[in-house]
């Protein structure tokens, strides 16, 4: 299968937003590989034997995307940004349901660097990062979105800038500042536990 053009995906997203149900049927095969790649990236950071598998994560994201028919899709980057956000929510909800979130409970606070690496308890790492991102969003929503789009969504600088409607330089600046803030936040939480 050839890689679909950005314009082709955007045209189908717009048609789907306008109520064309057949556009969704044509869209799914075009975006499936990229969604699977995103899900695989998320699942690589999970513990071995995780109950949620890559295909299940993609399927759950599909269900939520199809349910979000009220979304006015702007373009391919917007679609994958929303998809990444949904996958993040699915995994965090799954981790929460497994009792990892209780403050002062089993959640292990770690640095952002450790979150990026495979660890014995990735669910707890994901929850800690989610908490830190929520705290950042309370202070600066755009910086939080930059991290979400880049780290969870796998979007590059230009795609992130397009989704957020800012310049690539702004995205780079926000990315650098957000990483420093998150590292400090995660380190402080870890020290508070000690």
C-alpha cells in the first residue's frame, strides 16, 4: 500500500466531519498503519505481559475516534494529535484502574528521562508523567500540549506548530522549557517521597 498524501487524508477527514460516513471507511485503511505505529510506541514502554496489547489500544482509539463525530477535523496532524491524546488517556485510565494512581499509594515518581526508558513499572511512570503534565497545563496549557503532541503523538516540530497554530520556533522554545519544568517537577515529587 502506498503512503497516502497529507491532502488525501485531510480531504477524507473534512468529508467525515461533514457527515460522509463512507469517508470514514476510506480513511481507516489510510491511517491504520500510523495509528498502529503510535500505539506500538506507547506499548513499548509498558511492562512485559501488559494486559492491553497494541491492537487493543488501536481498536479502543478507533472506537473513541468514531464516537467523536462532533470533532471538526482540520487536517492530518490534528487527527493524529487527537489520536495521541486519546491513546494517552486510554493508557492512563488503564493504569488508574489497576490502582496505580492513588496518591501516596503504589505510584512511583520518576524523572522524565526514566519515563522515556523502559522500567519495571511503566504504568506508574505514565501516571506520574500524566500528573506532571496536568500540573504544567494548569500553569501553561500550550507547553503541556507541545509535550503531549511531541512525546505521545510523535509529531515533529512543524506538525506540532501546525496543530497549535504557532511558529516552529515557538514550539522549540516551549519544548525545551517544558522538558526542564517536567524534570524539575518529577524530581521534586520523588524527593518529597524520600
